[in-house]
């Protein structure tokens, strides 16, 4: 350990991703507090990062993606499923599909009912409004002047319009702002873009703050452990350039490494379930049985169809058409290169008695020959991603070994409950019913996957188990609450310790009915206020 680098900061933030960028900006803004941001990856630079369609390149790039994977599990036919996680300043907002979804008000009201005081929808709505710069025609619940650009997808391909019309024919309404008062219905996704370019957390929050003298940002700094003085987090030790460097925290250490790596880091620091720590040969500094438990994610199947007409991305991204698209993008910042992972959305209830939607659809006028490698078919095709919004199944994420550079052990336990299985099957059936509506007759050739032979409940479930993937919404592994299994309290302080907080998706007690990045932005905005308020009292 280096002893000549024992610098001291008021706040040390571990992880320069979504939450870390927000915290670095908000905690350093007043100029009163010194802040150190440590990121294991590199800078947020690269040719493909600002180009929205570049996600397909970045999701298989080791420079910007940790490329984690689940352990093989029987529930998914013994498969190991890829779990991309962003690496570098901006984290997963560098490589994701940019889809911005808040979730449903009852998601947050449920948190409050579980003992997370101050996290009901009325409590968190001001933070959503504070962070948003929405340029659409939403109501008074939307924010207009925040740092994060939010815009509705500009492309309106004929096939997407037909899909939305078909949903209407199937009995589902059109909804122009699912982030407003009502999520249910079909329309176009809202994305984090400005003028046809990706807006990451680093763009929105960190870049405007980089010139502040009280903010230090260090990349390629892999944090190995939290250092303690008794029960107080005194700092961290990180590895950079082959050297282990320790830094001290005058105020707090804030873990923002994400739902995959925050529980791993706590365990490597001796904080966690004693049985898990013992199996790893790690000493127990502080027993917290909930660390690494309660892992939730959104499981997704992808149904696809062959299309009669040449109106899809499959043919538009080849040969001279691709060259034209590239020219259009660099001249106008418009066209197919502005598209991310979702074009048209759908939020539906699989049972009419439900309070809100429990299935989300992602429609794209494209189909993959190899979804894992993001390679498109050569013939025209379209895809509907089907995901359950509020799964009951719970998994775990734990350290694999005492080696801090080893990837964590990820066990999602997908489709473990009957409710999850029933919801996924009905969601896929509804998707097929929509595509069979008259509005799709001019485009629908035949269903490729799962195919017309898939009819019975068991057929659908077999398809889900054999082909389903995650859509990278890991959360819950250091959950917030007031009970003994909670890892953090409603102020996001690690229970039983001082000077240590968690601010990322791992604190979610239940998963939100949405892509999780919007909720993480909100969590970090609210956490910054909590941290600064506690610092003022000290």
C-alpha cells in the first residue's frame, strides 16, 4: 500500500456510472465539499458512444462493457445469459438503449409501504422533474429545465405506425406520454438524446462539473475494498497502474458501483452474510444478511416475424442504403442511426383486474440472426420484445472469491414463480394477437419465433426458458428498508455502520415497472440532497 498518497476528501464516490456522475455534480456544486470520483473504467470517449445506433457495437466491446454473465440455471435450460454492464465514466448510460421510463406511481408508493419513508411517488416526483429536460407535450408532472435531455423517438417508420394501429384494433389505447399520469398504452419511446446524439450521465452531469477545483475524477481506479476505523468507513483502497492507493474520507464513502458490483465490494470489505463470507474465506467485519440477496431483473423474450415488404432495418443497414443512412446522420443528425434498442412501446395488463400494466413491449422494425451479437437478418423482419414488469422471482449476486478483480457470481432465478410464468406466457400471447390484426396484414409474412406450432401453455413456457434473456435491469441487491434484512435505511446509509452509503439500483426494494435508468437518476438526485443535509448537521 502506498503511504504517500493518503489524500483526504469529504466524499469519496465509488463508481462513475449513472448515479456516480449525478453525485459528483451535486455534491461538488456548492464548492464547500471536496469530492473524489473513482471509476474502474476509462473516459467516456469513443467513436460509437455518441451515435445512438452504436449500442450494438458497444454491447460486445470489452473496453466499455464488463460483459458479465449469469451462472447456468435449470430455469433457463442450463444456459448462461449475458449481463452487459457499462464500464467507464457514464457507466451503462454509455452503452444502453437510452430508453427513459419512470415507472408507475404505485412502484414508489409500494416502497413507502414497505417502510421506505420518503420514497412514495409524491416524494420522488420532484426529483424526476428536477432531472428532466423533456421537449415533448407532456403535462405538469414533466420536467423541462433539468440536465438530462429526454426526447421522443423522431423516426416514424410505416411498420411502427402499423404496429401501433394494430394495438388499437386489439383494444389497446395510444399513449403519447407514458411518463405522464398513465403508463398504459402504445406509442413511441422517449430516449436520452439531444440533436440525434446520445446523452449519457457523463454528458449531462459530469462534464459541466469537471472544471471545479473541489472535484477530482480518477479513471482506471478499481476499488478493492472499503477501509474502516472501527465501525466507520474511513476511506477506500483502489488499484491503479499496478499500485494500491489508499484515500481517506472525512465525511462519507458512497458506493455507486451498481447492483452487480456494490454487493461484491461490500463482501470484499467484510460486510455481508456471515455464511457467504465464511465460504469465501473472508473475515466478518459487519454482519448484514441482505447483502447480495433480493436480486431482480427484467426477463425478456423476443418474438419475431418475417415481413413482406422491404421496410425494415435488416435491408436498410446493408450496402448502399447503409452508406446513405450514414451520410444522412452525419449531415442532419437524423435517420436510422438515431435509433436505440426500442422504437415503439406498449404497456398492457395481462388481466383486467390489475391496477396497472404488468407487461412491456419493445417493437423494432428489425430482426436478429444472432441477438447476442446484434447481427441482423438479411431478409426483412420485425421483433417484439416481451418483458414482465414486476417479477416475483428473486436471485442473488455475491463475490466469487477474495480476488476483487474476479467477476461476481450472478444467479437470477428467472421464472421461479407461477405468477412470473403465467405473466410471460400471456404477454407473448397478446403480442401475437396484436400482430394478427388487420393493420399488419400488408406486412406480416409469417411468425419465425416462436413460430405457429407454439400453441399450448407448455409450448410458450418452453420457448421462454430456451430463448429468454435479461434486458439488463439488475437491481435490489442492497435493498432499502426498515427490517433486519434491509442493507440500507431510507436515507441510504448502510445499517449498523457509519460514514457509508449506497446510491445505485441495488437499493431498490422492488423493481420498478420500467427500464431502470430513470429511477437511478432519481435515486441519485434525492440521495445528494440527503447527503448534503446530513453533512450540514455534522
